[in-house]
C-alpha cells in the first residue's frame, strides 16, 4: 500500500503543473472565470501532493538514495535544488492566490508569471526525483520521522 504513495503524490504535482499551464493559457485568452477554476484545481492538486508527502514522511519515512555512492552527492545537490524550488514555489503560490482573492490583479499578474515558471521547474524536478528514487535506482530504505524523533 505505502509503495504506491510516491507515485500518487508525484502524479498530483505533475497534474498541478499541467493545470497551471492550462490556467495561464486561459488568463492570456481573458477567460478569467475558467482561469480561476483551473488555477484553484491546480492549487488543490499541489495541496493534495503536500498532504500525501508529509503524511508519508511522518508515518512511513523518506526513501534513501538507492544508487551508487559516487552519484549520491549529485543526487543530493539536485534534491536540495528541488526542495528550494518547491519551498519558493509554495510561498509564491500562496502569495499569488492571496493577491487574486484580494482583487489586486496587477500584482497577481506579475507574481503569477514568476510563480508559474517556478512551479513548472518544481514539478519537473519533482518528477525527476521520483524517477531517480523509484524507477532508476530503487532500493533505498525508509524510516518514519516519528521513529527518528522518538526512537
């Protein structure tokens, strides 16, 4: 059961990027009501990813690198880059949504352009992390955060 969670969560992050791309296209075409709905669906998809990821991390654990020791430093740098992108993307996403809900559309448009690009790179690197950990170099072990914290 737990083995499928990374695939499900990664699917949600990919879906969120696809929805953001569709939403951006709708905004350009000035189909603003459809834009709003699609972007909210993209945000919900990203939130579902986050809930699944955090739940799995707490109760099951994170997967260790299963590849060679020589490649591990490169993977860790890539993973760090992804984590920074994801954090920035999440903060930018919340900011962009907040600006929209407060009807500050000029700022929303400026933030939205940057946020979308950051989110696309977040999704691409997230899917790449999944491919590296679960398809190309499987076999890493997991340990729940609760076990790490409380032994």
